[in-house]
C-alpha cells in the first residue's frame, strides 16, 4: 500500500478543511469581564485543526461541578482569589487529589500575587504555570495556551498508548478465547488511535469468528469484532447496523478498492489477509488530518495487525480442534452407557461452577479439557457390568471401582498440564470428603479442587437422571440427598455453593436431557 493509495470521499461529504473537534478550556474567575476578554483574545485560536470551546465558572464550587461533568477539559485558567482568598488553590487541589486528574493543565492567574507566592504554589499545588493578570497580554495568553495544549495533547497520546499496551498485556495471558482475542485487538487499535493523536472511537471489523466464512466479501457478512469508544459495546453487531449510512459507505469503498479511505475525522483501512478473512480498521474522531508519516504508519499497521490476527485465529482453530477431539472421545465413552448427554452436561456444569469460583481462564480451560476424560477408565469395564440393572456382585463392584485406576493409567505421565489434570480427575473423582472413597482414601482438601467439584456434579447428574439401576429422582429428593451427604461424601462448602445456584444447574440439565429425564 503506497501513499497514493489513500482515497478521499467526495468533496460534498469530506470535511478535510474543516475543524476536527475542539479543545475544552475552563475559565474560573469571579470577574465576568475576565471571561469576556479571554474569549475575545483567543477567538481565532487553533491547534492541530482544533479550535477552543470555553466553559465558564465564577466560583470554586461551580468549577468543581463542571470539572466533574467534563472529563476532557484540557486547560483550566484559574483565578486564586474568588469567594475566599484561596478558592482557586482549593480547586487545583480538588483536580489533582479528589478527581485524581493529572492530565488537565492548570494555569494560575492572579491579580494579587502576594496572596499566593509563585514558588510555594508551583511546588505545593501541582500547578503547570503561574501568571499575573497584568502580564498576560493577548500575545502572551496565546503563547501560554498553545504550550499548555501541546503538553496536554502529548500526555493524552502517551496515556492512550499506555492503556492500549495494558490491554495487549492483559490479553496475552490467554489468546485462545474469543474474549481474549477481542481484548487483544482492542489494545492494538487503541495503540493505533493514540499514535494518530488519540482517535475517540475505533473498531476492528471482520467476518472471522463471528461468521464461519465470508461469502464473496459481502458486507452483510462483516461484523464488528472488537471496538473502543462508542463501538466498545457493539461487538458482534452487523457492520451495516452499527454504522451510519455515511460511515457504512466509507467501509464499502475501502472493501471495494482494498485501500485506505480517509474523510475528515474518519479513516477506514483495508487489511489484507493471506487467508479468507480480509478485515477493516475503522477510526472516527481523529483530532487532526492524516499526514504522510501517519500514512506510512497505517500501511505498516494494517499489514502487521492482520498477520497477528490470522496467527491468533489459526492458534484458536488448533486449540478448538484439540478440545473437540477430547469431547468427541468423551461422547464415545458416553455411548457405552444409556445416557448420551452425560458428558455434555458435565462440561457445561463444570464451566458454570468454574465461573462461580472465579477460576482463571487458563485453569478453567484446562478443567474443561479434562472433564470429558474423567470416566475414560470405563472403557475397560464390560458393558454387561456397566449397564447392569440388578444389584452388582462383589466382583462386579470391584470392576466398577477399578475404572478409576484404569483411567489414571491411560492418562498418567503426560507433559501437558490439562492431561495431567485429567489423570488426577480420572483417579480421584470417587474420593470422599470423609476419606472413605476410592482408590486412595484421600480426605478433605487433600483431594484436588477439580475432583471435589466433579464429585458433586457427577453425583447430582446421577441422581437427577435415570440410570440402568434407578429411575430419575425429583429435584426435591436430589437436593435433600446432596444436603445430607455434604461434609461426608461431598465438600460442604462447594456443595453449599452448588445448592445456592441449583436453578442454573437444573437449566443445564434441561438443555441436555437424559434418556429418561425429569420433564
């Protein structure tokens, strides 16, 4: 992509020559003529194609209110002596300490320098500049404001970059979930927005993940995958539904031409993929016009962000394939029993239990990978024993018990943490809180957390659904049995948490009903 590949919207739509946004300046002074003179002196001021918009406050309390209501005030022109001798200093202290705002530039203006000595004020109140009203001619006021705004602009660019980098770092812990992919891409587009001067809104638009495939680059298949600003809550929305007609037409143009379209405060960049999922980077609220340096940066960014996204999608595809293989293996084991949905219910209930415990995303994913394998040892138990309707003999009961050891032997020795967890789960999901379980007689918290969770879910599932040896039980009987076994067979605290959320687990049961379920 070369510089001449940047396209511009038609003249009647473009706003290239017009102002793009404005800088907010708060004037705090109890003399109305000071407000009027300041506005007059700075009437034609512009920086980066942005003019000034003024907000007026005539006392300290009004200034505090306006500062609470306007989070994006760039500069405060602050009088010291108003309703009290130190009212202005109290406003400065409020900005820095109460609002924790260290971005807004504070210029102290005083007609009585003796009331607030410059050295003391600058040191003690985090003031950025100090001027006597008598020395602030129109020219000097212009100079002071432009210096303050440049400082504010650069600070906000750095802050945007920091926030974007923080999102990338947070997401990098686990890039194999859709949520983390969204978070990662929000960080990337926020980084680009900050480099371009701090665009207010940005989005990454693609058909990948949101749709199985893109049909001939049709825009009906394009969705917002990650967004910042006003697009932060529009992930998953169709492109056409999320944008205005003008914005949508810009995206159409970028897709059709496979180039970058720029129109005033809008920028849409086409991102070419080596696979089938071409994408768009979309930014609005640009604070300044895009220059040649910006164009070169956007070119490099569109190339690299798409490579990163393609790699993440490929990794996610591999991870999803791995999980599906494990789940399908679990279903094969289920077909040896009378209930084909047993593992589906256990995986869904395990995911919900993990959320209730606020498990980390990595721990949760490892747990969900292990769950379908917990009964893998049943592959060594004869079907005649596994599905026997009458009472088991001692020898048959011993064969059933051995499935825990069989499962462990199949899975042990792996270097993969999820498989090691599956081995533990296979061996210990029949251990009891009181130490009377099998095969190792572990008690209390010596049993792994995941095995204690599985014991609750497996027991609940067996009671609530029909088995070869019993009919399905009504929910009130299931609850009373779980309550009685808590502290003996089951972890009492985990059981209490489960029962507090029983309606949600029952809903999962209804979603994947058993062969002869309660309905």
